[in-house]
C-alpha cells in the first residue's frame, strides 16, 4: 500500500536554518490523498488563520501527488498551499513543468517552508542532502538569471528550480513563483517567498516511483493514453486545440460569443482579438510547443526571440488569460507588446492576471478623471490602448515606484487607497483579481468568482459548458449546484495534482483506476467527491476564521451594469438573479443562509468544528 508515495515531508525552518525529515502517517495519506489535500490539511493545522501572510508565522507547503513521477500522463503539476497576502485567506497555486517530478524522485511528497531567513538564501535539495545557501549576490536578479545561477552552482544538469524575481523581493502582493517555463501564478506566492528571504529552490532526485499493482497500472495508463490520443486526433478535440495554438486557441470563439472582457468590462467584444489570440500569435512568431513532464499535449508555446520596439524579447506564451488581462482588458491589440509584457512578468515574477487587471484598473481610474493622465510621469499617457503605458506601469509596479507602489498592493487595496468610489469597479472578489471571464455574460462564472475560496478563480467553473451552449450562459436554474459539484471535483483532482486540462476529457473511472492501481487505495467516486467537498469546507472554515465571511461572496457593482455592446438577445446579470444564485449555492453546499457550513454537513464530511 502507498507504494507511489515518498511517505516523507521535508521541513525547512529558515529562522533556525534547520532541515528535518518527517514520516507521513498512513492515516494522513489515506485521508487526504496528496497535493491540495495534504497542503490544505497541513496549513489548517499549522498556520493560525489570523497570521500575517508576510510574517514568519506563515508557511508554504509545496506538494506533489500520488501520480507525480509515474507514467500516468498529465500529472506533472506541483501545488503550493499557503496563506495569501492578496486575499488574507487560504490559497492553492499550481505550476507544471518538471519540478514536481524532481521532488518525487528526491523522495518527498511535501516540502514545508517556514520561518524567515535573516538574509537572502536559496534551498538546494539533492541526493547529497538538503542545504540552505546564502545568496546576497542574487538580490534583484531576474528569475531566469537566478535559476541559471542556482543550476550552475549546483554543478548538476538534472536540477529543477523555482525562483522569485524583483516583485517577490519587493512583496508585490500578486508576485508569483516561476519554475523554468511555468508559473505558480495566483495568490502572491512570490511575495510569501520574498518575505521569507527565500530566492529560489533547486531540487534533483534520482529515485524511482513504484506503483502498487504494476500490471493493472500499465493498463490504466494505456487507457488514459488512448483517451488523449482520441482527443488529440480529433479536429474538435479540446486538447488538440491547445496543442495547435496554446491556451489562446479559443479566443475567437469567446469573442464571437461576446464574452471577452474588453476595455475594463465596458465591452464584450474586442475588434483586435484575432491579432492577439493563439492562432494569430502562431502566424506572426516562430514557435516551438513545449510540454510538462510526460505530457503529450505540448500546450506551452515557446517563441523565438522577437525584435520589438522595447528591445529583443524571448518568452513563452502568453497564455489565454494574459491575452485577456494585458490585452483586451487594457484595450491593447499589439501582439509584440504582449510578448514584452509577458516577458517582464516572467522576469520580475508577477501573476499576469492580477497584473493586467491592476493596470486596467489604473487606466479606468484615469478615464474617469480619478487619476491624472500624467500619473506615470514623463510623456506616457495613462490611457486604454497605450502599449507604452502598460510596459512602463509593469516596471513601476515591480519596482514599487509612484503609482506602481499603490497597484502593487492589488486592486482591492489600491481602490481603498485611492478611494472616490473606485471599489465599485475594481475587478476583484475577496481581493483576487478577475480571471478572463465575464460574470455579466456567464452565470456559472458569476457564482464561481463570488464563492471561490481563493477569490475570483476560473479553475472551477463550467466555462466550456457555457461557451459551447451545453447550458445557456445566462440561465440560473441548477447553475449554483453545478458550480459546487465542479468545485468539489476539481479539488479532488488537485489532490492528484492533475493538470486542469485532464479533467476536460478523462472520465472519472480512469482517474480512479490510475490512483488505485498506483497507490493500493480503493477510492470510489463517492469517496473521491467527498474528499473534494471536505477540502472545500476545510478551506471555508479557515477563511471564516481569518475573517472572510459570507459578506465577501460578492461581485463588484460594475458586474451589474450593462456593457455598451451587450448582445440584444442576452440577459444581463441582475442583483435579483445573483441573490438567487448565492442562496442556491449555500443550499447546495448544505450551509446556512450566512454561508457557514452547518455542523451536520461537517459531521457528514468527517470534519470537526
Ligand atoms: S496540457 Fe499543457 S499545462 Fe497540462 S501538463 Fe500538458 S503541457 Fe502542461
């Protein structure tokens, strides 16, 4: 039993510079399965909900899953669970690539980081042991330079890394952590590392990952590969679309549906969407698709170096969410500017979603006369569609200069600092900036943005079903219950640390066959879904104790205004419909009318109150 686990946690206390190994108990593994389950339970037990996210009391739990490092496809992700400096609540953040495989091969299921180093350090974990290494010379260095320096100093060519840039060191609240070509984007994990003076982590492992029933596991892997093969060979395949042009492949469809948030939600359609969407990028820039460990989809688009007016740019992506946040939302239709902005975000280490929404928020403030057009200094006007303004503001945020210092606090805090009613149009929920979807158009998005434990999150919403007209975009019947079910399912799959795209095509029985044959567990679908629901409730309890209650299950006023080009045959989001959706959601969850989990529901989920 539990053959595919390392069954160990590596605990690193930066304050005392002590590093210890702890066994993971079988009961813990069986109950929480891995990834998000491990991280959520550990954070709930070890970090007080009132702890300062940027203080030494906060911890990061870097978790892999039972299938990480096995032959199962699309399980290369790594999950970080911590307390978010952006929302003040619990956060889980994911990145693919190769780091997860290295952590598993090093023999660990979890690396726990705690305390605060007195000077800038990085953590090195290799078969020779784990050590904390001083690196004052890396202060202010870009992420690529940092990762290269850590790899070179280790003398190993099998080292995989994650690092922060200047934004993390400056505690920009939406600073991210980049791991080679992928990013732990949401929730400010880079700021948490920065506050701990931890510049990077490098891991190399040489261990094999065993499975409980090799013959049955081989069959389960073959079945999963067949599912992927069928999708990838289909002209209508979801993943085939991403394999062809990256995650931005579907931008035209979203635009046609009038669901592309444009010019800070004043519009639903962007006339330059074709220029900045996935196929447009593929036509303009020589590209090599790259993949996470063991994945045959290759959705990640690495561009050849491109000469732009801001200098030569070498970058990966941008992803769909970036095309929205720094593109249509800011009314920018310049593809080269997007490459440059994406590169800045990767080198400074900032979540492009929160970054773009914060830039657009500043442009909206200037449009309304709340901020002056010359707020950036010099002759660069702060206005929608001004590519130079976007590039300059990104620099200012990372360096925390002038207006950039305010925006580095995230849109919610920035609106509180600026005042003048700006909170009515700051695109955030629980402090987390909106992902690329419009609550005005899609009711599933309205519920998800308002109720997600990590804020305005898009990872647990019926996006495909609404876009493909499987269900009407503006229907409310049964929508809240559907969202709750998806939240539970995705939470359970994040215990396996599955790539989010796997859920689009892999049936539940294939996920369970992979898990059970690798681990020796006998997890049923019912138990698996209850695991996801239990984690959701545990997160909710944590957030409630942190002071995030039902009054924060809300959307900003701008979502109840009608965009200028709103389709005539569509229904805008009304406050009445939203109140019904929220009531339905609490009922579907078995919570009371204030959004508190009831003791009956918690008992049914095996959770203590
Ligand atoms: S589909 Fe894309 S993000 Fe997911 S594992 Fe494959 S390459 Fe990575």
